[in-house]
C-alpha cells in the first residue's frame, strides 16, 4: 500500500476534522494574544495573595499552565490554586482573586464554584464562550473574557490560557521585572508553532509525533516530569485519554522517587505492556533534579517495554512548555487514528453527562 492511500485511510477516521483544528493552532495562539491584549481585569485591581482558578478538563488545564508558567518565570507575587470541584477550597476570603473558566459556560462544577465564590470575594473574573456562566457574570457585573466557540474544550487551550495570563501580566499582578520576559515569550510562540504544525502534521516516520504514536501504540504510557512541567504532564495524560481513548498515567519527580519507583517490579507479567516517558526541560537551573532524572532512568531501564525521553524545545520556558503541549496534541491524534478511533468522539463522557442530567 502506498503512503498516500495509507494517509487517506487514516484521515477518513477523523470525521470532525481535528486535523485542521490542530494545524490551525498557531493561529489560535495569535487570536488568543489579540484577545488577551484587551481582556478585562478584576474590578478590584489591588494586590491579592491567592488566585483560585476554577474549571474542569480542558478549561482547568489553563489554570495549571498559569501556575507553572508564573512559577517558572519567578513571579511569586501570589499563589495559584487550581480547583476542580463543586466546592471551594478553604481559606478563600475577600482578599482572594477567583477565576471561573468554562469553555461552554455550562460546566456544572464551575458554575457551583462561581456561585460559592460570590459570597467570599468581589474580585471575580470569568472566561467562557457563552452559556450560563457568561450570562450570570454579565448580570452580576463581573468581567468576562469572551473567547471563540466551535471547538472541543481540549482543543481551545490557547484561548483559555493566554488571555488569562496576559490580563494578569498587563495589569501588573506580577512584578514588573518578569512582565517583559513573559510578554516576549508570548509573542514568540506563533512563529515557533508554525514550524511545528508543518512537522507534526505529516503522517510518516519523519514526523516525531507520528513516530511517537507508533511507539506508544499497544502500551500504557506513564509520564514523569518535574513539578515545573506538571501541567504539561497532565496535558499528555488527558489528551491520550480523551483523543486516543487510551489509558495513560503519570507522576512527578521527585515525589515518585519516594514511593512509585519501587512499584516497577510487579506484577511481572504486565510490565512489558507499559511505556515509561520522561518529559524534561531543555535546561534547568536545578542540578539535583538533573541527577534525579538520570538516576531514575538508571533504575527503571528495562522495567517496561519502552523507556523514552522527550526533551522540550524552544528558546524560553513558555516555548518549551508549548512544544511539549503541541507534541502531545498531535501524538494523541495520530494514536487515535492508528487505533481506528475518531479523535474527536467522546462517547463515554457524553453518556456520563446524560446520566447526570437525567
């Protein structure tokens, strides 16, 4: 069978054309930057010690990215807590900033969190395409960042993340010393991702995402990363699970060094069904973390079918994070097709939602 017919056969499974959505991701980033440049901010612009970002699934990952990005750039002006629940974490008060993020605007857990936050703080901000969250926020006089609709929430991470980051940076919620670094990194993303879009959209072995999907096929990937890449780690798992309909797990180094590393011994009859994936920054200022990754690799070598190392690319932290995020998107896409799955379909999620609404 020739390569073109193989390509056509694979793409026939992509009935909702996620291929074009993924390939257009650099333009989503451009539009998200434009939205962020004019995004509203909290009505109370005074300093706050804690930001609670409330969302689920593809919307919540924006909060994780926000937390890791600010940590990586040394913006320790406030703590970021991501809330994935109906209830709010303890400690929220009038000094807390609260962001409710729901792509559809109808996520019941996020709506419950928003209602609870209204009695705790007046420093509120919402991000949605529309739906009940936007309607409630506008009726309550709460600022809303409105983003484009028409995508699966997991495909809209640029829209969910960058406007939120930009409004915090442009309104100097973070120290001025990191503002320039973050803004520079944001504006270098589109051309960097343009090149990746061309590379990752080729359905052949010269495409790292396609080749990686072939390596992961038939195995259960387990992803390990540093805390700085925790959001990226979570994204890899979520995309493989949702796009690929494929089990995936993960953990953080050094925590896994104190427990999980000891579990790669039993049961022996299934260990060859796993692939260990080490997600690493291009460079780190923590030599002890480098040593831990190498020591972990040494201990786990030969314990699973594959042990793979994926190193981020890019001239700055944000580019490195997005190089891995975009690779995850495309790898999970090709994995779905290789497994005869439509990457867009979410049959079990929709069945669960139907059961919850009945």
